[in-house]
C-alpha cells in the first residue's frame, strides 16, 4: 500500500490536537487498566493507548483503510522526586498538553523543539523523519528538569 507521507503528517497533527493535547474523550480500552483516545477521519484512524500517571508508557498508531501504517512508542514521565506530588504533576501535564498542541507537520512526533510559558520550558530533540525516528522530550520548571520521556517510531511495512 502506497502512503502519502504529507497526508499522514497532516492527519497526525490533527489527531494529536484532538486527543491527549486537546483533552479528547476516552474510549473503551482494548487492554484493561489502560487509557485510550481515538480520532477517526475518513479512511484514517489514530489511537493513543497509555497506562500509569507519574510514569505512563504508551503507544500511538495510525491505520489507513483499516491497515496499520505508522506507530510510535513512548516511555518516561515525572522525575522520581515528584512521584508523590499529584498537584505538581497535574500542572506539568497541563503544560505538556500546551506544548503537544503545537506539534508541527515537519516533525509530527511530539511537540516543537522549544516552547516556554513563564517558569515552564519544553525541549524536544529528535532525529529522523516520519518514516523512522527517535527522540527525547523534557520539561523544566524554574530551570530544573521535572519530566523526561523518550519516544521511537515510524512506518509499519506489511507483507
């Protein structure tokens, strides 16, 4: 199946802004205990599935015409010293959603390279492109790292 990478990138940006970054509605998870968000538009389907709170690994995938074509796995979260600070974690995740809502078509993985708002700073380094990539995102609060997450992904090539 031939995939238009520009269409895939545009769909990812829209799907991500309508799900976690946009406070999208949760759906019934395929795996008990997980949280899942879904966005469907025409032949395109996006799903984000994660588990946990302070540390919340997960996976996103895209289907086109019911065939899986793209995936990304992520793992990480709040630094250990913040694992019992639910209110601070909530503030951090609110800022993370602000950063993720600025996902770019040229790098439709997570958020932009840099984003800041007052005492918060989001940094995202990545290598590769939509077909094969990896990266790390970090959040600093008052100059101190409070959140770190790694991600990896790319196209799915079927038989």
